[in-house]
């Protein structure tokens, strides 16, 4: 005989399907309208098992993967020059197939393809623009990398912008508590220090930013998540309120990977989506996404994209905090692996990716020095103005 606290397998399956449909609908309904002759700027986000991309009679045919049962099959067809064709196609975990013909077709149409793994690691497969670097921008990256003072000034601008946006996130999205006030005061102090102090190494900037970040995430301790269907699908008690940004599963050294809390799992995914977008945008704008300035360059790491995301992280944080506090979640929205790592259900991951794309588009406009200027160009312009670099090779 089943007790009141026992869970039937069919109830688990039903809850998974119900929650998956809820997040699928939310992902599809997000985003605003566009003008008649305007190219679609929203990424196409694919997830689930059995996803396929192929070329049929010259058109791109896409079948969305399956994440639950029952689920209506989703199919997309795009023709060459189609204004509905997205600029970026994102593959979120899952499985499926893609052909060489598809890669050629995407490159011809200027569509980027990116894959985000379940743990939040981005893996960009192809940029639709191809990498045709802008000589002036590549030269600026190289000269800024080679000049310690220019590197420090670039990093200082990034972190100052990040701190200002962190203060906004704390005020708008975090409960009014003493730790929040302390975090805001620490961010103000760090801003003043970065503006006035003589910085000799990148470690000096990281130290100032790190102290502020510790207070910033400590202020999140008052953030709570609401849960539904707890009797049928119970969750760990630690999931009910936020604990810390670092995972408890990474051993003695605190790290952010292997998320053990739902909010951290959503943050990891959201950051990865934005890094993938920034990498594609950097290539499209003529920058080398691997030629980091604040972050060290290495072959397998898009360091420049990670430079660009620094001032955007607080905006991503605000989006996730609002999302986490405005909704009721179910244990069926997450998968708890045998090692204790928390991961998002495929349709929840899709909703998070769609949400962060909409938020980041608005944020890019607020960061631009001039209207319609992207973040990479804005940072380059700021750096050149303060350093006196004109964009021409020095003798």
C-alpha cells in the first residue's frame, strides 16, 4: 500500500510533462514584435533528443527534439534570404544530427550555430559571418594586449561598469537587508578605489573586484524560491533559499561549476548563453574572440568574449533573480544527478536562454557610447579615447 508521502511513477511523468509544457509556452511567448522588413533578431533555441537539421530542396528544415511525452512535434523551414531566419541557432544539450550541407547553408546565409552543454559550458561550432577580422580592430586588440597600461585601463573600465550595474541589481532585485546595504557600500568603495588608485597589475583590479563580488553574492542570502507540488516531487531543503554562488561539491576550493542550487544552475546556463552570443558578435564585428585583454588568451578559451561579459553579468543576474522570485517551481523542473549536481530540465533551460537573450539585447543598448553601437565597439572606443590610440600603427 502507498503512503501519503509515496510518489507514483505516473505522477512523476505527469509532473515532468506539465512543467515542460509550461516552460515551453513561456519560451515561445517571450520576445517583442518586429517591423515588417526587419530581420529576425531572436535566436532559435533547440533542445531535446532527436533534434535534426538538414537541407531539403534548398531550404533549411529543422525538427525540434523531444523532451517529454506527450509533446507536439515542432518543425521549422527557412528559405534563403528569409527575414524569419534567425541570426543565431542555439543547441541546448540534447542529441540529434546535422549535415555538412547545413553548415555550408548557414555560412552562406550568415547564421551562427552554437551549442551549450548542460553544465553551462559554451561550445561555438560555427559563426555565420566567418572570421574575416577587421585589421584596425585586430591591431587594437594586439596593441592593447602588449601594453600593460592599456590592458589595465581596459580592465578598469570593464569592472567599473560591472560594479555600477551590480549596485543597480542589488537595489532592484535583492531583499532590503543589512548584507545588501553592506554590498552596495562595498561596491561604491570599490568604484572609488578603481577610479583613484594607481593600479600596477591585473591582480590589483581582480582583488578589488573579488572583495566586492563576495559581498555582492552574500547579499543574495535573503532570496527565496517558492515551490509547488512538494508532496509529490520533494526538493532538498537547501533549495528553498539561496546559499552562495560557489558550489558545495567542488571540494576545498570554492568554485562556481557543478551547481548544487537551482539559481546557480540557471546562472551558469545564462552566462554560457550570453558568452556564446558575444563570441558570435565579436567575430561578426571583426574582433578576434580568443584574443583576450583582461582574460589571458589560450587556444580553447574565447577570452575576449569573457572580457565582454564582465559588465553584463549583473544584468544577467537581475534577470535570473527576477525569474526565480516571480514564479513557483517544481522539483520536476530540475534534475538532481547522483553526484548532487543540479541541472535544468530541457524546456526550463530553453526558457532561461530565451529570457536572457531578450534582457541582454536591451542591456547592450544601455552600454553603448552611441546609439546602436555594440558593446565591443563601445569598449574599444572608450579605450582608444583614454589612451590616445588612433587605430593606426605606431612607429
